[in-house]
């Protein structure tokens, strides 16, 4: 069980990571929790790390990563940052369009239901807020097909923004590639590692969890944002 200060710090870090893509500085944490010195923040972070809620990453500035959240903060569920509006075709724009926007490539469709064949062609570029792609690494977008992640706030037709990478923590929503009846497929699901197996969990009770050998699943990125058109 977390103390109030530990919970307050975890909530502050989580909020800032969701907003900015990076954790706050120690000075910002100290100010947010109204502590007199950074040594108190160090003690809180050590306690959160020992309890498995955060992880320190070596050789990186502001090297903190949230591993899980207590039930009071949503139990580790991803709450996508949704941008409402149209998806303008920005083909040919530079990587940084203005101080207020960035362009990422839309690579095709991703299944949130039954698997579909992988698509890896740049169809167009889409503009996203810089805070959505503030973390390190490359980013890309995929159009969602299906309703298996609807209870995670991801609807058919949404566009998900993905941070490219091959490692995921339990409970994170990922792009996972695997072979399905001899066809290479990709899907958007919640990731769980169980020993030598990987479970790809839907967020809709109408869909079963797919369990595969870990060596047959390739993580291709993690969900960091969502764009919805009406």
C-alpha cells in the first residue's frame, strides 16, 4: 500500500508523462509535492521502485518509467490522449511543420479484432501535437480496424500513434506481429508475458485472448496517442 506522498508523486509523474512524453525533473517533483529538498523525492522514488511501480533507466536524462499504476490511478490501464478532428494529408511536409505540430507517417491499417496482413507503406503523413510524440524514438500511425479494443477507448476507424520499439511491459497496448495460419499478421492488443508465452489481450469480452509462444511474437511499438475524426 502506498503512502499519500508516494501516491501523489506517482500520479504527478504519470500525468506529466502522458502530457509531455517525458517525466518531470526532480525540481518539478519537489515543487509539486511542496517538499523542502530533493532528498525527499529520492526517498519517494526509491520506495516506488522497490514496490514495482516505477523503474529507473540507465544513461538517460529524467530516467524514470512507470511500470504499473495502483487501482486508485487506474490500475495501469492506458488512457489514450485523443485528438479530435480531421486527418489532413500533409505529404511532402518537413518532419517539423510548425512549433505546434509534427508529421508522422501513416503506414496503413492495424487489426483490433481478427488479424489482418501487415501493411508497411507510407500512405500519407498526418499532423500530431508535439507532446504526443515527445518521447525518444521513431513514431508512426496506423488506422484501426475492428472493435476488440473498444473498452480501452479505441474505436474502429481511429488512428493510433505508435512509438517504435521491441520491448513492452505487461499491461501496455502494443503493435504485435505474428504468424497466423502461415500468414504474417499484425494486431493491436494489450501485452502480457506469462513465462515462455505471450498473451495478446483484447479490451472487449466478445474476443478471446490469443496466447502464443514468446518467440513467435514480435513487438513493433507501443501506443502513445490516438486521433479520432467525426
